C-alpha cells in the first residue's frame, strides 16, 4: 500500500508540471502543486517543493528557489512550520489582498499572510527579479505585503536585515531545523540595534557569534565583507529604520547569505562555470570567532599559544582556570581604576568588543569622545565610530569589554581606561609603538624560535654544516631578508616557482579561482601552462604567524611522500609573498561530503571505508614510517582532501611537530588544534603525542560513520556530544543507531560496527589505552576480536552558553543513564 502511494507521489508532479511562465498570480487563478511561477528574468521560481533529499516525502512546502540552479536551493519558505501533506495544496490570492495556502482535501488553511491595513481593488501576487514575492495592486506599485519582510534562512541582495523603528517589524534570519525540515531551528541571525548596531548570531537566547559593530566600511570582525567587484555592503541607520544589506555590483552573479541548521552564517557566491557555490565568508571560520571565548579583557589570537591572552596590563582573574584553558572568567587590571585619576591606553589591531552596552555620537571628535568617557566612571573604553577618512564619531563602552580578538589584518584601535599609574609619562607615538610591540613581539618571537628550533634539530641530523650557518643567522634574525633567505635555504629541495607563473595560473588570484580560506591565507585553484591543475595557498602578507606556518609546513611536508598525504609541488618566496603549490584535489575536503545532506549520498559505505583506511595508513606513515616521524596535531574532516577517485589525502601540516627516534611526544603551552577533535590531555594539559592524533582519528571515524559533527552534535534526550552518544549506544548494544541513514541500507553492517568500535577505542580517555595507528590499521581490516573500549574523553560538552562561552573544564557532574561522569576526574 505504502509503496503504491509513494510511487504516485513521485510520478505525479512530473506529468502535472504545467509551467505557466507567468510571474504573477491573480485572484482568478490558483497555484496547484506541480505548477510554478517564474520571475520575469528567469532567476527565481516559486511553487511547491519537498525539502531535503527525500524528494518522495509527502511534506510539501511553498517556497522560492533559484530557477537557474539544478540542485534545489530554497531561499524562502512560506509554510515553514506546517507542511501540506501530499499534493493537495493550493495557493491563491484573495480580496482584499492576502495570500492563503489551503489543503484542498481537508479544506484546512495551512498558512496565510496577514491582512494589510491597506485594501486594494485588484490585488495580485508577483515574484520579482530580486526574489521578493509581493502582494500589490495590479495597477500600481503600492505593496501590501512582501516576503522580504519575513525572511527564512537566507539573506538575498537588497534584502534588509534589521528593524523598522516605526512598525517595530524585525527582519532576521532563522535557520532550518535540519537540512530536510524547514521548520524554525535553533539559530537566528540579527542586526542587533541595542547600543550601536552589530550582527549577532544566537542559539536560542544565547549569543554564539558576533560580526562586530559597523565601522563605516564593514563589520569590525568580518574583514572579508567589504565593497568589492561583486558586492557592496552597507548599514543604514536613521529615525525610521536600522538595517544591514548588501547589493550585487554585477547582476549576472548570484550570491546569498545562509544561516545553516548547525549555526554557520555563510556568504556564498554562485560560480556558473563550475556549477557550484563558493564560500566567501563563514561565521565560524576559526574558533576565535566563538563568542566571549576569552572572557572580559581577554583577547583571542589564532595560532598563538594558548589562543586566549589577557590584554597588556591585565592579568587572569582566576589563574587556575586560565591555566586549565578555561578562559571564561577573563582578566582584570593589574592596578584597579581610581575613576577621577584615570587615563587611556591604545590597543591596536582588534575586533571591537560587544557593543550591546555602548553609547555613540556620530558628530563628536575622538578628543571629545575621550572627555565624555573620562567623565563617566563606568565608561571602560572608546574609539572612532567610523574609520573612514582618518576616523570620526564616538563609540564608547559602558562596563566590561568582552569578545575581543586580535586580527592580523584590518584590526582597529581602541582606547581602554587604565589607572594613571599604568600610563607611562612618555607620550605620543613612541609610546604607542612600544605598546604594539609589547603585545605582538614576545609572542611571535617565541613562536618563531620554537618552530625554528624544531626544524633546526631535524636538520642537524642531516646537514650539520649547513645548519650551523642557519643557526648563526637565526641569532641575528632581525631583518626580514635574512629570514627569507633562511626559508629559501630550507626549501631548497622543492622547486621554486615564479610569482609571475602563479599569478598567471590563478588569473591574478581572482575571486573566481578562490576555493578556500583559512587563518593563514587564501587558497586558489590554478592551471599551469602545461595544463596541470594545482592548488595555490597564498599566505596573508602581514601575518607573522603565517611565516612560521610557512616555514614549518615547507620543511615538514617536503620530506614526506605517501599516497594518503597531499603532495607539495613547489613553493614561491618573492617580495612579501609566500606561496605553496599543491596538487589539486578536485573533490575538495571530506567535511563537504559527510556533513552535507545532499552530497553525503555520494559517499556510500565502501567509499567511506576506503577513506577511513586511507587516513589510517597516512597517519601510520606519519607516526611510524616516515623518516621525520610527525604528529599532525590538527587532524579533522576539513583537513582530509579527496582526489578524483575519492581517495583521502591528509593536508595542512601547519601545526605538525616532528619528534626524535625514541620520543613519542612532548608537552607544550601552545595548544593549537580544533575543538571537537582535541584529546583531553592535549586540550587541558598541553601534552601531545601520537595518541592525541589517534584520538582525533577516532572522532573522525565516528563522524564519517554517523555523518554528524562531534562538536555541535545535538540530541533531544541528552547533552552528550557525538563521542558520548556513540559510547552510550555501544554500551546498550545499539551502536547501529548512530549510523548515517544513507548507509543503513547497505549490507556492510559488520564493517560499520567494527569501525564504530575502533573509533571508540581511539577516543578512550587515557592515552595509554588508545591503540597506536599500526594496530588501528590491523583492527580495521582483520576479523579478530576487539577489546572493549573504556569510557571516552570529553564526551560531554557544555552547551554554548552566553555567560561562559565554550569551556573544556566542565566540572558539573552530569548524570546520564546512571553513569555519572566528572570530566576532570582523570587529570
Ligand atoms: C521519505 O519520505 C517517505 C514518506 O514521507 C518516508 O516513508 C520515508 O521513510 C522517507 N525516507 C527517508 C530516507 O527519510
Ligand atoms: C478541490 O477539491 C474539489 C472537491 O474535492 C474539486 O472539485 C476541485 O477540482 C479541487 N481543486 C483542485 C484545484 O484540485
Ligand atoms: C471548503 O470550503 C469552501 C468555502 O468555505 C466550501 O464552499 C467547500 O464546500 C468546502 N469543501 C469541502 C470539501 O469541505
Ligand atoms: C503576521 O503578523 C504577526 C504579528 O504581527 C507576525 O508575527 C507574523 O509573522 C505575520 N505573518 C505573516 C505570514 O506575515
Ligand atoms: C560601498 O558601495 C555602496 C554602493 O555603491 C556605497 O553606497 C558605499 O558608500 C560604499 N561603501 C564604502 C565604504 O565605500
Ligand atoms: C559579471 O560577471 C560575469 C560572470 O563572472 C562576467 O562575465 C562579466 O564580465 C561581469 N560583468 C562586469 C560588468 O563585471
Ligand atoms: C584617586 O586618587 C586620588 C589622588 O591620588 C585620591 O585623592 C582619591 O582619593 C582616589 N580616589 C579613589 C576613589 O580611590
Ligand atoms: C553629539 O555631539 C554633538 C557635539 O558634541 C552634539 O551637538 C550632539 O547633540 C550630540 N548628539 C547626540 C545625539 O547626543
Ligand atoms: C555613564 O553613562 C551611561 C550611559 O550613557 C549612563 O547610563 C550612566 O548613568 C553614566 N554614569 C555616570 C556616572 O554618569
């Protein structure tokens, strides 16, 4: 019976699809399931659709999608909450001017627009070229209602994100519940007008991400989103409304900002030639974007160690928590404020703090701003409101400064209130400079020396004479030229590629060639003259950390050769440019497949099992078989690239460390890596070893099997992460419930179960219990009996919480099915 019904539903829309090419619905027409209306330039289409990959689902929604893009990409959904069951839905426009969606079988009204205070004689509904669906009078442009006032999860060009101060209407994005359920999900994205306007992403009531306040050019924390050849951005603020919007400069391109069900706001550009979306800006690009990660007066610096530091002249409020990498309590001043006798110290290169408790004036000068701030004892800092033309206006903060981060490029200045005793008598520019240096120098020098040290030790075994020379150079490592020479020397074994060749290959680093971006720079696709496709990683010019990363990656990876490691083909060091050239991986990275509702169907179990085994062999090579013996330290789905046959290749050796023949690991104060993949002993105590890579690999297995991310895993019944969920199910003999529904029907149950089991062995709390990679490779392929896993590390994760941000050291015992765990027990 069921089967027959399903058959009908899949077939019917096909022969019922009578595409009226009209863009308008009049009162004398109705829109049935299978029919659509199309905007006059053919960009957008409106009609009934089924969400997600289950196209045979009986749940039908009215929505708008791109007509030009063959993979259904809904940008607006009318009846998000209540689907029409089956194909009996009818959309019509009725007098005096509203849309109504009814089920013709049950006669229920499923959705309708509100009555407008205006009534017109001859209302029509029209789908405009912008993607806006409007109700208006047939004969003039008076709007009664528009879909742009009720966005779903997508912000299109010229849509307003923000508040109408007259009517009180707020337009904001709300994520879908999941990729196949458009019902309102957990995440919202607002242009928040409290204090001075800024973009905020919330999960439920809690802020999880902040793009920062508008500074005249862009959001302070989103350097990518500035006027360019594709889009222009702006904040509009007047008595009537406050909103953010962007416009397309080149109308032939498609671009959207989408809030995904897992809470990532992504700006995407459609590249026609490649039939795909390119991610242009992503809200959780790195974990310094996690709201309030470093607490008050703490600042987050990617790739520093640890990522959180107190601002200069501040110290951790609770040093014990701080040393445990729980930074939520933040920092306090060395010397308390006096109020009447205070001054200010300038900090540079920051993303401005949360402006919900701020005050501003658009006409004041910076000096006037300083006076206002000085007079009010709760004012903790001030800066220019608009940084264009040398700065104008006044923005000042009342209360603690939270959610600061250091930006390598395009950070701003902020003046922070400080006790008079902290302010040195030296005035003017020399003082400013010394402050900048005090913040930036010790850190980067320490990092450089550490990495150079590691590289040098390696080299010493090999080229003793040459190393001595380099080491000498290192001692007077003060100017850039010398450093470049040194890098050049270390990279000698690699072909050097001319900058001009690379410029040509990537079409001058054009946006269309961009295939990714990370903390260190951007990645472009290039085609060399011989036709060979390459991936070009261009390190951002001004980031010092980038130099270290470059050196590390070149020296480490140039020595490695394995079919499951991405191959470095050459490098380029010219002027300020530092560029790496890799083999091109047409299928990009693993995360784009396993975590994507649609693309995950392309990876059946045999392919996934091949990927798991490939990563295992690549890692085994790194740990045991390569001459250098390397700990990767940042293994994760996005660092596993896929070639044209979907063979995995481990990439991104920027954080890798070598270790000598007898050592197996080390201890560091510099915890780098990615939340969700870091082992407890590494994240908490900074101890890393091959076993911390094994932990990350275990997480990766569970993610590949389940199609879900460990971090941000959500389950209605408990707040365990994916590891915890897998372990609980394993204990109850219900492992198979974790398997990606796409894989369930495959007849590889025992391989699947075995992989989950091995994954759980890899994520055990204690590093000694975890198998090494050669055992893992054997366990995956042999049929032998596996040991029972002990409890995993980090299997609960504190909810993303407005008050504390992310935290590893959740000491609250949490009771799950009579297992009580305290995370820090094993320390
Ligand atoms: C697809 O939808 C149909 C009908 O709603 C349902 O019976 C089926 O289980 C769904 N399939 C999947 C894989 O969710
Ligand atoms: C709606 O239902 C009525 C009676 O059930 C039927 O006569 C009519 O044709 C249906 N209309 C559409 C558009 O399917
Ligand atoms: C549905 O409602 C309309 C108007 O309210 C009515 O004329 C029609 O008879 C109803 N149809 C059914 C099947 O109840
Ligand atoms: C109708 O108005 C209410 C309150 O004014 C609003 O919450 C709702 O979203 C509106 N619905 C539509 C579809 O316009
Ligand atoms: C960005 O472009 C828009 C539209 O052209 C313009 O109004 C705005 O002033 C530009 N912003 C900047 C900072 O140049
Ligand atoms: C707009 O973009 C298209 C596609 O990238 C390009 O071919 C065209 O030249 C661009 N037009 C302008 C005016 O930049
Ligand atoms: C601030 O310092 C001045 C001068 O040192 C002193 O007289 C005053 O009492 C102090 N005020 C507070 C609130 O500590
Ligand atoms: C802003 O500052 C200017 C100059 O000090 C003043 O005239 C104006 O009233 C202030 N505006 C507001 C809204 O406070
Ligand atoms: C400081 O400024 C804030 C915001 O304008 C105001 O609420 C507060 O009363 C002021 N405090 C003093 C002491 O003036």
